C-alpha cells in the first residue's frame, strides 16, 4: 500500500510543479492546492498506514496494533492552514483580475517605464 501512496504522492508533486510553473494565476493556485494535498499524503504515509484499532490502548490490544494519532493531528492542522491560504490566494487573484483585467503573470509583472 505504501508503494501506491508513494506513486500518488509523486504524481501530485509532479502535477503541482507543472501547474505552478505556468503563466496563469489560477493554475498557480491549483498547483499550490495539489502541492498541499501531496504533503498531506506524504505525512500520512510517513506516519504509517497500519493499525486497525483506535488510538486508545485497552486490554487485549497490543501497542503495535493501534493507529498513531500524531500524523492524523498534523494532517488535520495542515488541511486547515492550506484551506486558509488557498482561500486567501483565490480572493487575491479575483481582486487582481478585477483591477487589472488579466491573470497572466507576464502582464502582471509591470515594466520599468511605468510611472
């Protein structure tokens, strides 16, 4: 199962880098979202996918059989942070499109001649 997750993580990182290198602002935002999803899957995979019991050790459950709650807590925090950053990026992109009329990064760059 870790091999499949590793391939999925690699694909998400590959697609994120491809989208973030484009000239469209909305594609850059989608790329950062994919990058955060890849990071979430990476944390989950590094924490281990095993464990069938809840993270409460009781009688009859061995210590190696329960799910580790730390990666799940880290991923939950990262999901909230990435949602906030993505929503901020979307509002910023919408406002810049309203003001400037384009989402092309080459046209948003500006020139030295502009006063």
